[in-house]
């Protein structure tokens, strides 16, 4: 076994660590709530399993073929007269944008772990005031937890693939699964459980409209960490002889199951307290804390477990966002890993600080452009524009530019001829075309 490579299980946990994040536990439940439940979940699942999984397999394929940083991977796989495709590898720079808001939210989560232990808000009004005051006025506490998040992330990456990333994921991911299992077992016996199931799996067309489709498809990219070379980079450290198709499917299924379980947990608690599911981003930070308080002592334990699970999920994802840029600097610029990590972390830290400040009262007027503040702009630019572009380019590269023999030889032994043909069809036609339409709609060139 190569000494600086993931083991099979190490890779699965790390890739699942990347995929399972704020997208599953924070974003998926609230966008499901906002878009009417069941029918939204259906569109999301269809996208994840057709387009998302195909691109995921494509990223694992080229990463494991080359065992290099993303730019070198694409450069080496491109035919001699098309080496310029290597620039596609720079999609990892999208990560810088995501990193600017992702660790800010990790900071909020840290704050809410402490809050769950000390004093949860006793009602919804108080909970809202608490969160808004924290967000808008408590700059010091926010920066404190935000910095803490960055230290954990940068430290782990500086330790490298085996001693840092694999080790941390081997601990955090199983813990996350155990915590979610405990929460699920508890929520099954709540009054709101059956209503939660109904809400998530029965189609409700009222709140569902064309823009819900866009949200669902965009989220499929975000949730699987695809379209920005993250999965390529992790797969570069994959040990030989791993069944990459099986590993990919396992990760996609884990990501999906965890999103659904998180949804069931959150909606069961919400419905048991007779609250509305459509509370936007405040679902987790405003509605849930007040409900936890009203549940008494058990609620405190549930709150602590819930926010710890959220923190674990988010930290492992944030690490995977930073790693591709670090690996690029290490491989192509011969930078020592520590220097690479701290340079990238420093830039992302500074940008994130701006995003954090853009939420606060003191700075929001200076840091708002048009309808969005910096925090929202960074989110929008990355998931609505850059990730879909990265996805299209990658699908085109793998489907058309790269020698077909490479994908055929690597995939057919694991999936057979027929599934390989379906996979190739999705990479060449279904994925690029549908993502292109999605993107034009997102940036407002066409409107459904
Ligand atoms: N997949 C993560 C989530 O669902 O929260 C977010 C993410 C991680 C996106 C890593 C992109 C990435 F490269
Ligand atoms: Na996810």
C-alpha cells in the first residue's frame, strides 16, 4: 500500500466527509421546506442519482487515473493538441468562495454548541432576537468562533492526507452517523414523526414552481461536492485496486441518506412543536433552539448532540474545499505543505472575515452590492454559477476530449458495458445540456 494514500474505507469516509456537510443538515431541510416538500425531494433525488452520481464517478475516475493535483490530472489526460484543458483544473478556486461563508456558519455552530450547554432561548421571539443580535452586533464572538473554525481546518490539512484528513474523518464521520442514529431513534416516537414523513415524501405542488427545479439541481451539485475538483483531488490519493464505482455509489447513497435523515429529524421536531417547516435559513438557528428549550432536560442533550453533529459534518467538508488548492501548490509550485496550507487559509480567512462583517450592522451598508450582501454573493457565485460551469466543463472533458479508451477500460470492469454506455450518454448530453439551461436561468438570461 502506498504510504500517503487513503485506504478504501478511509477514502469513502473522507469523500463522504466532504459530501455530507451544511448542505445536508442545514440547507437541505430548509430548502425542502421552502419548496413544498415531497415533489422537491423527488426532483432532487432524480438529479443526484442521474447527473450527480455520473459526474461524481467521472471525478473519481480521472483523479484515480493520475494521482496528481487537479490541473496536472487534466493536463496529462488531455490529448497533445488540447493541453489548454488543464485550466479546467482551476475550478478548485471556486472553493475559495465557498470557504468564505462555510467557516462563518461553522463559527455560528460552535456558538450554538456552547449556548445549548449554557442557556437556550426560551421562546421563538427570544430565539430570533438572540440570533439576530449575534449575527448583526456581536462581532467579537463571531470572529472568535470563526477563527477557531479556521484553526481546526488549517491544522488538519497541514498534517497531510493520511495523518490529517483520513485520521480526522475516521473519527468524525462514524461519530456523526452514531449521533444522527440516536437523534433519529428519539424522533421516531414523537407525534410529529408521521407528519414529517408525509411532508417529505408526499408531493405538494403548491409551493413548487420552476425555480424549485433550479434550487434542487443546484443543490445536487453542492451536496455532492462536484464541479470544483474536490473529488478529483481526494481520488488522487486513492489506493489502487479500489472499485471506484462501488465507492462512488456508497458515498452518494450516504450523502442522500444523511440529508433525508436530517430532514426527518428536524421536521419531526418542528411538527411536534406545531411549527411551520418553511422558516428559511433560521430553521436551525432560530426555530430549533427554542423548541429544544421547551423539551426540558432531554432537549438540552438533543441540542448539544445536534449542533455537534452539524459541526462535525461541516468541518470535514470545509477541509475538502481547501485541499485541492493546497495540493496544487504542493505539486506544481513545490511549496511545502505547511506553507501552502497557511497561505491558502490566510487568504480564505481574510475573505471570510469580509463576508462575516457584511452581515453585521456596523459594516453591512459598506459591504452590500445590489440586492445581496457579500455573504450572499459568495454563496450565489459559487453554487449557482461556478460549480455548474465546473460541472459542464468536466463532463465535456471526460465525455469528449479525453481518450474514451481510458474511461472504458477503467469503468467497464466495475459497471459493465450497458451501464457504461448510459454513464457516457449522461456525461455527454444529459449533464451538460441540463446544467447549461439551469445556469442561464440562475443568472437571469432566460426565465422558466
Ligand atoms: N458537499 C458539501 C455540503 O453538502 O455541505 C459542501 C461542499 C463541500 C461543496 C466541498 C463543495 C466542495 F468541494
Ligand atoms: Na452534501
